[in-house]
C-alpha cells in the first residue's frame, strides 16, 4: 500500500527532480514548469505550468497557460468555446485571462490567454503515485484542451470532443526548452 505523506514543497521538488522535470521555484508554494513539443498544431509551442497551493494549503492547484495569445478578433468565439468545454467536460476547468505584458520596447499591452485549472485536496496528505497521476493528467488534459481549442478557434474541423483524454498515454514531459516565467 502506498504511503500517504503530508504535502510539502520539498515533496513536490523531490518528485520533479526524480522525474527530471525542469522547474523554477518562484516562492515556497509556487513552482513554474516548462514543457515543449506537446501540441499537434504547433510543436514549438511551449506550455507553462504553474503549481501552487491555495492560501489555506488544502488544495494543490495546477494552472496551465499556453504562450499564444487569443487574437482580439477571435475573443468572442474563443470565450464561447471555453463555455462549451466547461458545459460538456468536467476536467480541466478552462478560461481566458487578461494579462499585462511588455513588448520589446517596454510598452504595456493587454493579452488574452487561455488557461486550464486543475485542483486536488492535499489537506490529508498525498502519496507519490497520486501526485504523479495528478501532474500527468492535469498536463495531459491541458494539452488536449489546447489542441481542441486550436481546431475550434483557428477554423479547423470543429471537435465534438477532445482528441485525447487525460487517461490516454501521458505526454512526454521534461523535453523541450524551458523558459521560466518572469
């Protein structure tokens, strides 16, 4: 039987190091992971994954962001597609978030970016196998959503369902160029 341990940032670091996943620790409970080569429509797209605990330290959350902003002319169709996904699928929760960014001339810009969100209760602890499954399923489900939304928004064939499922073979992780968030 697997040993349930109290979740700590050290436990996550140990797991990430053992799995050879590159990360940048931003704060005690905030890690940024970088992945590449996960997307069928653009193999050079980098997925940024933020792993952190909520203020109460009860939930471990994974937010995934794709580095490609939503074009302004596609905002309404993108938002409708996110709503359709959330109505039809339980996992992950998806949304569009507005971010502030600076261009190469240090001018402020607002960008709308797709995010996915997954969470698990760790208040009673977690075992290593469950932590691995949660990480892989969350990242795999984010990959599936981003592939699906690309087909929906970029004029590809509308997808009735995502082309993969979080329970499919997990993505290869740890490859590709890692670009820490600023």
